[in-house]
């Protein structure tokens, strides 16, 4: 999967597209039950302010597909939460740190869309906090 290029103060809003770049075993098709599992096309808004598009894939084993890493779990009545981590790069492709995000959300009644909100923290390569911001996601199943 292609890595996103960004400054340490810019949120990750673009990842690899669904398809051949996605990890084997993930599915873009809707599962037979209401679940977060699968691939989602998402619109992201932050309090920086910034906005953009990304693709997230939630695997059956409770992890996220690369280039993101993280875990997710479902609660009752379509509620869910996930945490993710991704590497930040400068304009020359050098690693300048990473971002950790935590989201709590809700699936629509038919499981075709979700909304979530949470907080993300950007760290430099020494582990110092660079920025903390709120992030909202609206997603549709890919």
C-alpha cells in the first residue's frame, strides 16, 4: 500500500484505495449482518481545521488493514470503537513521527454507513506531542 505524505501537524486523510492493495482476506462486500467489518470510504473533518477522504478496512480478526494499524470492537445496537496508528512523512518521504487516533461511532440501522468522532494525537520521532485535535468521520461501505 502506498504511504501518505504529510507534515507532522497534518492529519492522515488519504490512504491506499480498496482493491488489490488491500490485505488478502478483507472484503469490500457487505457482510450478512450489521457489522463494522469490511471496507469503508470515509470523509474526515478535523478541528485543525482540515478535511479529506480516506479508505478504512476493518478485518474480521478485529484489526485494521495496512497502511493503518490498530484494533476495533463492536458494542450493542451498532455501536463500535476503534484505535489506529499510522506513520507521518515529510515532503521528502522521511518519517517525522506518527499519529494515534481513537474513535467511537455508530453504524446505521442497515449497516451501510457509519459516523464516528474522537481525538487524534500527533507525535514526533522522539515521542513528544506535536498536536492534539478532534476528528469526525462519515463513511459509506465501499
